C-alpha cells in the first residue's frame, strides 16, 4: 500500500495580492470587529493580519488612504497700544497660539515659539494616552 499524508492544519502557502490584503485589513479595521474573526472568515491566522498591518503601516482604526487635517491661520496681532516692548525695554515674544487636534480627538494648545522637540514628544504622549 502507498504512503498517505493527511494535512489537518493551515499548512499550505497562499499568495495574496496587495489589493486583497488591503481589503481584508480594511474589514479588520471596522469598529467592533476583531482580527481573529476576520481571519477565521478568510481562513488565515490572526498573526497574518498583524503582519500585513505592519507591512502596510495600517493601524486598526485608521483609514487606508492618507488624510490631511484642516488648518486655519488666524491673525491675532495685538493692537499697537498693547505693545509693551518699548516701555519695558524687553523684546516681545510671539503671542500666537497653536491648536492641534490629535487622532484620538484630544486637543493640544500651545503658544508660538514652543520647542519643536518637546512638541513632538508631547503629541506622541497625548496620542498614546
């Protein structure tokens, strides 16, 4: 009698086109959907979804297409009567304010002239909190 091999697990290697991977990632990114449930529907391991996310740098709750945030520039120049730099002898610092709305909906308000490195660290901390 000949030799017979029975494969019971996911032992095969399949090739997924990038557009199909992105479609599955989009399905897994829907609110209330788990990667495990999507993996079961498509007969793959949940780790494969996580690997694809890292490869395409897609977070579970982000859109697949890049997006831009609206920016509004407001001139808040103080009236000439408020300029105290001549009376005090000190150089006036910029008085503008910047408002940044993070992906998680939190708002960071800073004054103009804020240190760029500290701002980057602050935004990262706010977004991960």
